[in-house]
C-alpha cells in the first residue's frame, strides 16, 4: 500500500508511474482517491472545530451558571453539536473505508530501471547461462517422457480431481523431494532460517501480502470459513510479523519457506499449460527477506544470484529478464524472472524475484526501530524470490537432460539426494 502522504504531497509522482504502467483505470482510481481524501480532511477539520466549539460553549455555560445568567440559548446550541459530530463521524468512517479500498488497489511505485512495456513480450533479457542442449534426435516434451517412463498419471488424477492435477510416482516423487532438500541446504548455508508455514491464511493477512484481485483469480477459498489455501509460502511468511516492530539489528531477516502451493490459475487462459508447467498443486522453496530500506536493493540482487546459482548447479540452460511495467503486477517495485529453456526452443518462467519495498509492510503494519524503547523509524522492506518451484524445475531437468532412449539423466548436484543418477524404465 502506498503512503497517503505521498499521494497528498506528490500526486504527480504516482500518476506518472501509473502512466508507465499504461493503466488508465488506476489513474481514475487515483483521482477518485485524491477527491475523497480531500473531502475526508475537510470533514475531519469541521469535526475538530465542532469538538472545540463544544468545549468552549460548555465552559461558557458553566460561567453563565456561576453568574446566574440565562443559559437557554447556549444550551440549545450545545445540544445540536453532538448530532452534527455523530453524522460527521459516520461519514468519516465511510470515507476512511472508501480511501482504504482504493489504496489497496493502487500499485507500488516502480523503480526507475523497470523497462517500459505492455506485456511479457516487452520484458528485457539481462543475461543467460549455458547453451541449449544439442540433441541428435527429436526431443520430446516432459509430459510425454514421464508417461512413457510410467512416472506420472494424468488420466486418473483428472478423474478424481479435474484438470491440472497429477499422480506422481517413484523416481519423480523422489526427484521432487530431492530438489526441496537441495535448495534448503543451499539457503541454510547462506543464513536463511527454514520455515514450514501454515498452508491456510485468514483474509486479513492475505490482503496484506497480495492484491485483492488474487482472491478471485488465484486463491482457493475454504467454504464457510475465513481461510484460504496459500498460493505460495511467501504469503504466510510475509504475514508472520504482521503488527510487529523489529529491532534494526535483527535486519535483514532471511527466511526459506517450504510448502505446497495451491492455485486456481483462472487468469491462465491462453497461456502455456502443458504438463507440469501450470499446476493447481505443486511444491516450492521460497526465499523471503525482511530488511531495512537501505539494504533492500543490494539484497534484491543477492536473491537473484542465489536463484541463478541453484539453476547453474542443476546444469540448466536459463536466462534472466527484467519484467516490464505492463507485466509486473501491483506488489513489486522491480522484478526479475528466471526462465528455463524447454525442448520446443522457448524460454518459460520458472521463478520470480521481487523487491516490494515497503508496500506489503505498510499493509501488514510491520515496522522497525533502532532499539527497545525508541519510536519506530519506519516500515521494513520485503523481498521474495522463488528458489525452486519443483514442478517447473523438474520439467526443465527432464526436457534438457533427456536421452535418446527416453531416459533422463539426473544432474550431478542432485544425485546425493535422489540416490540414483538416471530415470529409466
């Protein structure tokens, strides 16, 4: 959430940022917010004047009584004030809620380095690692390879749960678990605390970490309860410190979250959805950091290096893109995507890395102070980065490391975790 002071004092900064995003609807919301906030401030001033007047008249009545002078006129005046204050307070509560809802919909202010663009086709490649595999045969997609190896059953999963679910079997299950442990060991050596969070969240903390639109497009709701299945461990980890004030010396606080993720993916229409790429249920290891404001941009680059080193150790051809203004979403101020090469020759997103600055922390009320007993210095910054989304990483391993006979070689770094070096019939 943006600071309302920024909108009051520098509305042009926010409007120019929305123009970069080419978001006319949000510009209209900004203008509506400015109007309602101005009305709110005017009403607040009038209410304060009424309260001041009530105090003055009350004092005058006491003085008139002491002098045994008539008080009827002043009594009539003071009796009208509480009703006026009540009406103003009711209207103020309405305006406060209206302003809050608009603020929750306005996106973060972008970093100046974010490229301008309309959609993911305008994302800018920063670097790439390795070369595409050279096959002396026609490579297959991972879904076909897994079916041939007997490691996945999509038909029976569709029968019991619908599209987007799979029964994984044998070596594929072990590969999934191996990737999780591989990523956690890597991050623990870099100072991350491993956390297995709740797999469900109430709406209030969820509104703090993500956009309201995600409640419709992404999240599964538990019928009859104020609970939602988590779409990523980023969300319960970000909400973990809601309404807390940290000590500055504790920052940065680095957390590696491991959990299953549940996504409706309603907004995935027209996107690549084959096999393991876009599933309703998958496992993921997430990097999350609470930091002081001056630390966050250096940490954003550090998180990106962690992701790239993981993919390099897995011997996967990949690239990094800086996500453009039209593709970045509302939470991040800057975002990198790490994309893996697939057997059809296309790079596709395997994970993302976002610096959310104080946007989530302001919604969640997470602050920091210099030492105990001192007032807060401000809101922390939050950063999140996919270390390993196992489904998409397995997809890349299977397609890039496939052999002519239909088997799949396991990257050397994973073999101590899997206990085997090849998936074969």
